[in-house]
C-alpha cells in the first residue's frame, strides 16, 4: 500500500465517525495527515504530494490503523494521542493533565501585534492560566529581554508546563507558579497574557466529547463565562505597572463580555478567527473600571 492510499483510508474512517475537531486541525483530511505522518515518524510539515507513492510496510499500516481507530473510539483530541501540539511552528508536549494549546494569543505574539503596546521598559510578563506553558515559552522566545512567569491553579498543568520549559531550555527565563488567579502573582506586571476558562454554562453542556476530554477547570467560566474574568479585572490594576497591558482571550463570548463590562474601554485585536476573540486592556482602562460605582453589573 502507498502512503496516499493509507491517507485516503484514514480520511474515510474519520469522516464516517463524525468526530469533532478544533485541537490543531479543523477537518478530517488534516487530522488524518497528522495521525498518519506522526505514526510513520515523518515530519508533520512533509509534502504529501512528494510522499504520495512511498510504500508503507504492513506493520506500519497496522499501527496507523490502530491509531486512527483509537482516535475514533476514545474521541480524544489527536494531540493527546500523539502527546504533541504545535503553535506557530513550535512543538509542545501535552497530555490530559492540561488543555490542548490553541490560543489565538500565540498568533499575536508571533506576528508582533502586541509589540506596539510594549515599551523598552517591558521586563515582566505573566502568562496566567498557563496550562502546558506554551504561551509562556512563545513570549520568552519573542521577547529576549523579558522574564516570564507561568501561573496556573492546576499542579497537573504546571507539571506539563515544566516539561515544555525544560525542553525549550528556558529554565532561567520562565518561572512556574501555582496560583489561584492572581493570588500568588503580586507583580507588578508589564504584560499579562491570559487565556482563561471562559466557556458559558450552556455551551459547556453542548461540548462534544473531544472537548470534554480536557480538564473542565480550564474551560468552564460559570453561567455567562465571565466568573474568572470578573475576579481578574477586579484584582489586576493593583498588580499591573502603569504602562502595563492585559491581553485576554474570550473566544466566542464577546456578547457576554460586553454585557458584563458595558463601560469598559476595550481594544479588540485581529486574529485569524476574527476581531472578537482577543482583547487588550490598558492599566488606565482597568483602573477606571475598578473605580467606577458599578464596575460589574
């Protein structure tokens, strides 16, 4: 059997299983390519046209089919099966102790979209809800002069983050801290990156199995998805430097965010998913929110 034939077979089986995607791929074709190439030990960015006629030994075919079947039977994201995820071309270890990394903040870091809001005095960066540490690593790689702290309430997630910090050789640049929100992160911070739990209760109930395989702690944001964010915006001004900014991902919750903070001066940042997934808040806007008579209607 040739590689392209094995790939077509994998796509057919994944399609028939009606799986949910969104953890690195968004369709059966890309998911099949990921699983097949990974199982065969080939680079994930391989040219499939070039490899199309490459023969696949029977034992390799068996291994690929077993992996594809496992994806179908378990409904786990492919990243958990391969224990590998990629953000902006950078590889990260991941397992079920941490959410699969897919933050649009990674795009903003890589494209330099946040740089305008930073200064030559930007030195301290906090990646709050760091999960597997991917944003902390990307921040350290993008800004060589900063010191990064990755914080999370989950000791399991921090154990995964430790693997990634060590694998990228950033032990001297990234500290990892167990913290319930900002409780153990006094700052002052020049930049806070946060991809928090923000999924509202109704959406949580409708999540497909692939998302329910992830730690609920990293997803569930309460009735309107804003529970963690309310506390964060209340606590952050006292821990942010006067030139500091918060870059916050809220996914599809813009309507709930604006209902919760109608007077908040917000800068929306453009990503590949649109202009309503990630926002930026300055020290001044956060301070005004906290100082207002009814900051959280």
